[in-house]
C-alpha cells in the first residue's frame, strides 16, 4: 500500500472522511486504550498504530515477507508530527488465558522466528535492534535493588552466564498480550524492543508471569507450563546442543530474572501492588534457592 493510502487512513482516523469503520483498540487486562486503531476499509482490515521509535518500523520493514508469524507491514507516514505504521490486522485473541492449542501455536511462532534468525545472522538484527548492552544494563539496574545476598549473588551468576549462551532474535516484551492466537496460528505483535539476545529471554518472559489462578492477568495451568517447558526444549533448545539439565538450569536463571522485575519496580518507585510484589519476591527467592541448590 502506498504512502498516500496510509495518509487517507490517517485522515479517516481524524474523521476528515467517515467512510472507514474505525475503532480504537482496548487492553484486555484493564480496558484502557492502545494508541492503535482497527480499520475496516473496502472489505479489508488494517491496524493503524502510533509508534514511539523508529526501531519498530525498521523491524517490520526488515521482516516483511519472511514469515507469517509477524503482521504484514503496508506502510508508514508522519501526521501532525507523529509517526504511524499501517499493519495487517490479525484476527484472534490475546493469549491471556490460552488453550493448549493456543499455547502450541505461540511456541511454534516463537521457535520459527528464532530458527529463522540464528546467531549467524546477528549482524542483520543488530543493525536495527537493541544491543546486548540493553540487557546488561537491565541486569545491573535490578541488582542494585536486590537487598538480599542470595538474590544479588544469583544475579551476578546470571551476568557470567548469559554471554556464554546462544543468541537469537528476541522480542524483549513477549508477555501473553503480545501474542494473538486463532484457530490456525499465532502472531507476535508490538516489536518496539527486540535484538539478538540469549535465546531463553522471550520464552522465559512468556511463561514467567503466569499463574494457574483464573483471576490472574495471565493464566497458565501447572500442566501447561510444564508442557511448554518440555515443548520448547524438544523443538528448539535441544537443537542448540543443550541437555535437558543444562536447559532447565539456564531457564531457571531467566525465570529468576523475570521474577525480579516487580521487586525492582516496587523498591525503586514505591508504587506497586503489595501482593504482586510479595509474590515476585517469594518467586525470586525460591528460584535462587533452586539455582544455588539450597
């Protein structure tokens, strides 16, 4: 689609032309609005998104046509000083409460991307994505707010571990709401932050913040979490030459890293849900004990 077509869509968002059916997208978890709009136009369905940085547009331009598990990119434009991209609208649901089939589709989507961009293609991604130093800075920032010696030591061990691990294309925020699933496949969206990082980073984030409780934001039963861990090993990590024991140990480090997110947020900013913070602290402590065989 040409840039002029993107401009027409933007104009419709501003109600200059009422022909298109436009609705702003809402977050499933709290009902607030995304800076994204669903657009029906001439029997076709698009997603218009306001972007914060050029890296997301660069990613869609780069990946276009190479895979079906990322939305198709039609074009972009500036409008009143803001940048918009026009994407394929993916029919489906967020993976907040997935079925086993949804889970398999999501894992297959992730694995296919990681296989498409192994470490040998590092330079292609590094030209447009975040550098490995982004991850290093995140580790350092979180460590600063870990008061417990065991947690600090475990984070230090992760600092030593991650440079030794295979790197691949990683979505830096692969929470379940950034995966859209339907009957045939899953599509991974919102590529604001990505790069060539340790292979376990997106998988750990996908499963780390889930609970079996149906009133939680991201629901995953104990059985499905175990299934996901085994499936990812059999279909991806094993092919990297990992034994199951090595894989589990490395995965525990990245689950630990994910569990420190809310500890960091709570202690740095002092604005947090007490139950969420306490759950994160308990989870981080338990994982540190498992890693250190305590």
